[in-house]
């Protein structure tokens, strides 16, 4: 099986499948097709399937012309019919792994995808989970499902591995194609073949580890590292505010050290699919071993409370202008979770909006990247049409909650009653008389 797959990889006769055509799956499917492997994308959302088959792109990290050309040439197609799994030699599962309402891992998408794959899995296939999850998922959950559903044996009839996605929406340097990849598989031969498949597609290095669990823990480490350090900075930022010190100036000074320090920055909270969620997967799994991840959990508490802290700061600003927050008109600039993208998954700005409304504020937002939104918690909103001087002047407070670069911050400062900049994006504005920074 190993030799046959290696030959098919070299000859580019592998047919690749990607389950889940979102922020991770579609860019991966495009890169596989661009590398010369005929690729089939699978998704339960018919709208995504139709858009791909029409060559219409909906993911910022995918080049429109690339998708259109690949579909036109027959190298990439999409379907909601999972029976076509029988035609592929490589399957990457790239589905969401959110938290449920109790802040515990929701692995239903992974489980359901594995069940669908198992029904049509043929001998000689590579299956790789890319969805971020807790250590042990691949071997404890995916493997039994695939074996039971297909009647095949992992390591003998098919190969199974885990290779964590590393997608940073809006990153202009590192994308799917050139980001290094980590691979862990359930057998040595599986690791070699799956690693070879990624090397045939990507420009970045492929680093092979000893097991799927190591690769799963590695992914959790990447994002927990950031969560903990951002928690440190958010807490330090609160202390600096009490002491009348600019935490932003402190960070700028500290990062002049050429070793032993990496800058992290405060903000209204954590957003995106990975950093706010991954530590919960780790702490949930750790409880199985009677282990308490105290440092990690403390950082999560700090970061989770940051939106409420920002509302408290906004309340104090309004008080200084003799205005109660109950009934105040507040305009938030940006609801995406990071600058210059349309991704609002787990956006802290939306949590700030919720907190503001709970204390009676009348909140609207402006975001040229997100004209409207609706999240899994039932929150929704629609951006005001234009950010004009008249519009800015009509609000009691402007809150900058995403550091978008296509906003005229000079104009905002000149016309605003007060500005609360939670991202320090207005650091270059000269007149700071009405600006307060987080």
C-alpha cells in the first residue's frame, strides 16, 4: 500500500478530497488542485458547493482567478454527496470544532464527518484530520469510527493521521501554501506517505512527529502560548491604567530587547476560531487525568473578562462627560476579530456590543469588511452605511474595536465627542485631547 501511494503521489494520480469548505478547507483544496491533484470538496452546505462549482470565491485567502481557473479546467469540484469519497485516495477533514454553550468541546462536526467518510472509505486511502481538537481525538474517536464503519483496519488497509491547520486569515506573508506543516500518524508508513502528500502540495517544511497525539498537543500549545501571553498583557494593561502608565509604550520599550521577549498586545478580548477556544479543549481533556491547568485557566479568565472591562472603561469615560451609559449612543468601529478581514468568529467586539446593550447603551457599528453579521449565539447586526463627520458627531462615544486600516481616524478624532481606542490604532493621530487608549 505504501509503495503504491508513493508512486501515485509522484505521478500525481492521487485524487484528493477535502471535507469542509470553510476558512481551512477551501484554501487547502485549491492548493491541492494547483499542485496537479484532482480534488473534490465535500460540504453539507449546498450554498458553498454551488459557489465552488460556479467558480465563485468566498474566502479571503483564496485568489478568485485561481478558483475560477481550477473549476474551469476540471481540477476542482464540490459536492454534498459523500458517496464520492469512494473515488478519492486522500481525505482531509477540515470541519469546525467550536465550544458548546457550556464552554466544552463540540466535536459533533468531526464525529459526523468521520461517520460519513467511513461509509464509503476504500482500502488504500489516506485520512487526515486537520480540525483543531483535544489530544487523543484521532486515535480515540476517529480511528474506531472509520474502522467500524468501513470494516477496514487502520495501518493495514488505510492510513490515518493528524495535521493541524495553520491558517491566519489576512496574513499577507504566510498562507496555506508556504506555512510549515506538522504531521503525526498512527503508523510509520502512514506518517511517511501522508507527509509525502503534503510535501507534494506545499512549499513549507513538513515536520513529522511520532503520533497524532503529539501533533494534536502541538497545535494546542501554539494557541495556548498566545492565550497565556495575551492574558499577561491584558492584566498588565489594567495595572498600567491604574498607575497612569501607557502599557503600549511599555511594550514598545520592551521589544527593543533583541532576545528573550516577544511582543503581545492588549485588546477588547480574543477572537477567531483558535486562540479563544483551544485552551478549553486542553483543560477539558486534562480533567480526565485529574490535572488542573491553573496558569492556562487563569489567563482564560482574564481574557474572557476583557470585553466587560472595556465596557467599564467606556462607562467611566461617559461619566466624565456627564453622560450615563444607559441610553448613551455608542458607535463601534469594527466587529471582525482582527484587522482588515471579514471573519467575525468569536469576535470580542461582538461580545463588547452585547455587554454594552445589556447595560442599556444604544449601540451601532461601522465595519467596511463586515456589512452585516449573525453568529451562533443569535446576535446579529448591520453596519451603518457610511462613516461621515456628521455621523461620528452624533454619537456620545466612539469605540475602536478592530484596527482596520481603511478608516479615516483623523476625521473620527476631529468630529468625535470622545474616542475609546482599544487597539491603539490611532497612535499616529496628533490631537489626542478626546482619545483614551485601552
